[in-house]
C-alpha cells in the first residue's frame, strides 16, 4: 500500500566555509537549530504524468457532491469515482492545453452552478453557502470547477464528433433492436414507422457513438500516461 503526503519541513542550520586561499580563519560551525516536527500539509491522492491530485481537492469535491450519488453507492465508492473523474479531467486537460482552449459562456456556467447549489441544499437540508463553507471552499471555486468541466466537454466533442460516421444500417439496426424494445417496455402496441422517428434515432445513435468514442479515447490516454493512485 502506498500513502503519499506533502509536508512542510523547517530549515536546518547552514555552515559557511570560506573559499580556499582567502586566508580568513574558518568560523566555528554554529549549532544546528532544530527544525521541529514535519507538518502535514496535504496528501497525494494520485499522480497523473507529472501532475498531482491532492487529497484536499478530492475531499472538497466529495463534500459539495460535485457528482451525483448513484443508487446504492457507498461513500468509499463515491470518493473513488470522484477521484477517477478528476484523473480523466487531467488526462484531457493535457490535450486541451495544446489547443487554443474553449471558454464556456458565463450564463451557462452560472446556470450549472445554480443547479448544483439547489441540489446541494435539497440533499443537505441547509443553504448551499453553509455546505461550501463547511467543505472549506467557495462559490468561486465551485464555479471554476464547473467552468473547467464545460470547457473539457466542449473540447472532447469538438475533437471527436467530426469523425463520427452514421450509416443507414446503424439507424435501422437501432430501430429494430433498442427502439422496439423501449417501445415494448413503455407498453406501446404500435411502434412508429422508421421514417417518422428517423431524426430522433439519428440523435440517439450519434450520442451513443460519441460516448463510445470518448471511452475509447480516454482508455488510450490512460495507456499512454503513468498514473499512480495512492490508497488511503
């Protein structure tokens, strides 16, 4: 088991030695001043390439429920999923920095932050500001996380979406399988003709292909990057 940590260390005493040939007598070395015990500043949750994910950031994201809990998910599983999401973000940020970047619209950021605050207040039963304060974070930091996520989403879609190819066979295959199955589960006796739902199916199939391509690309980035996860 590995446990990473960042510590602040005091400075020990330093002995000055005159340069050779200066003729000055060597001054007696002063007694070393005790630096005191090491002070724990933070722990390392993971290392992605040459970048560090501090445990404090993970704990803040957990405390403000930045990701929604899945049904039946334990606190430990949720924390690990939050960390994995941050690792994926870093992998994509490394690629994003090679481009001109993507800046989300301020109103979109504000809408996401407001929605997150509303969910947080509902889940905790107290104002979102109180939850943020207890987590040691601020609304500005929350907005920065949201802005980063939106920028990465835009970057990923801009990079991968143009390469997607949808064929007539793809659309009809989905119609004959998943679409008919969904209609049956909804209790529909008559399935709409393919031509009537073509555009709807196109959007669904496109989203499914995009998600599959994102997963493939993310797996490739993982395989190309040295990732260390420190267990608690």
